[in-house]
């Protein structure tokens, strides 16, 4: 019954020989990923905890994505994504997360590229997850842990998502794409100003290269708060990465530096090497990362060393199971050992 007025209008236009207007084509997609694992989880210096856990390989989430064809090659769209914890059914990565904490933005795209406004992942986060064998794994990837999720040490301030952001991505030109982003601090108590970020990525055949940079003055929902650094002013970070697919093995290399300007300056240097070896319907994964933390003054340099090995087996295009072993070492702390089996399902 709701469609009757539109149908009547179209019939009237047809009766009098008029051409009906062209209606914009639009679509909305519901999608997500659920990841849950069981085993022993232990960070360096922390207790051994045997538990069922969510989001260690890939953070569990549900999303809604829509596009509308505006004509002339111009398209409008939106993305809304929420984290969830499969083990308890709770929303968010943690209780402090807002509901749409993964992504909440609108976009306009065309031959000029893509412009987004809202909450989204910064360029350095995108480069980090794309150029290591364990992808966006907060629980198992040495690279992601040492940049974003290290309980000890000095990962980046700002989290893997920025609020109040405007981002622009170029179209792909000869295998090269670039993104720039700015996020307003908006006078928050946890802000010293705006965040800036940029990356460039080149892909050709089995080769991939990236370079990323950011200057952060506003903290994120999770990750290291600015209160962790007395007299915090800002933090700059850069990263370069590369990957090559030799068919029998794909290798990844990342190098980066994080410099924090505070009463006591902190410089952190990260080096990460990983590989994925296709075996049967799955991949053998291995990664090793070091993160050297140098605090201004008499404090001795501290080092994080994380090694992860695992096997990821595809049951189908949407479902895979995996087994993981992780060794976590940090100067002055007892070693941590994690082993887990888990399952990921995409829809």
C-alpha cells in the first residue's frame, strides 16, 4: 500500500506520454565478523588466565554499509560499525567504548577520490594491519600489539579510531593510493589539539609498499592515554612497510618510530618481520617483533620481544579455525605465554 502513490504517479506520467524521473540506485549491506578463542592468555609480567575470549585474532563486529548513486559518477554512502564481545554478548571492545566505536561516517566518492566525515581508522592503523601476516589481530600480531596494544612499553596515543575526523583518499593511480586525515580535538580535556595522519600505498603484482605518518595530540577511547606522560604535548610516529608474495611464502617487513614530547621525552623503535606460508587449505603464520623504548634521563632502555606462530585453516570462504602460540618478553618482567584455538566466521 505504501507504494501506491508512486505507482499512480508513474501511471499518470505514462498516460500523458511523459518520461518518469530517473530514481537514484541505492543499496544497504549488513555484514560482520565473529571471532572467539579459548586457551591460556598471558602478557609479559601478567598472570596466566585460562578463558574463552572474543576478538583476539580479529575484533568481532557488526556493520551496516550503504551507497547511493547520485549520477555523473558521484556516489554517497555511509558506514556504521559496532564492536561486540562474543564471549559475553556485551557491546564494544571494552565497557568504555561507544556503541558505533569501530566506524561511524558518511562519504562522497567519485573520479576525484573519496571524502569521509565522522569516526574512522587513521592511515597509520590501516598500513599497520595491511602489512603484517596476522592482519588486525590485537591479541596475536606482534606489530599491532607493539604499536597499539602493549600493556608495557609505549604504543601510540590515539587508538585505532579517531573521532571528529575528515579523511580524503585518492583514486588508485598506477598502483599508488594515498590518504590524508585530520581529527579535531574540540577542546576536550584529553586533547592538546588536533590529530593529523597520512599514508601512501603502492601495489603491483606480488609487491606492496607503504609509508605512514601521524601527529597525535588527542587520545583515543582505548590505548595509551596522554595522562601516562607527564607534561604531554604531542606524539609523532612514522612507519614504512613492505610485502612480497613469492607464491611459496609471502613475507612482510615493518619499521617505525614513535616519539613522545613530554616532560620526559620517550622514543620507541619498532621492527617487525612476519610470513605466511600456504599449506593445504590454510596458512602457516609466523611473526617476530621488537620494540625498544628509550625514556629521556637515567632510565635504562627497555625492550619488548614478541614471537607468534600459528596455523589458520579455511573450512569455507567465510569460516576458518586457527591455533596460536605466542611468547611475550619485556625487560624486567616475567615472560608471558599464550596458546589458544579459535574460530572466525564472516557474514
